[in-house]
C-alpha cells in the first residue's frame, strides 16, 4: 500500500438539526446533518415534511390563487406559429 496518499481518519462528532448528536469515525473532524435516525420519518413512523428551504410553502402560495389552471394551459401561440407557416 502506498504511503501518504490516504486521508486522515478522525473521531467525528455528528450533530443533527433536531439536537441529537453522536460520535463515529470519518475523514471529517465534525459533521452537521439535517436528518438522523431520531427524527427521520422511516425510523420514527411519523409522517413529517422535511422542508428546510421553504419550498412547500412557496409552491402552495404560488398555486393558492390560480389553482392548477396554469398547468392545464395549452402551448404558447409562438410555438404554434411555425407549424402554420409550414402547412
């Protein structure tokens, strides 16, 4: 095995966003994670939306007033114009 090509292996403290922390080993000295086994829906059995960037709320605001009608619109007139010019 070649020497001096492998990264250092540290005792790593992992801290979750829920407040849970544990110690493991890794090439990084410290890790901060969003989800761990104490708060993940698969392990807890509770359905929970994990939305750190507010994407769900942004989507709901966008479609609250108009509904889904904007998704059901046809193609733009500009896309249909070249088809008429050929025929």
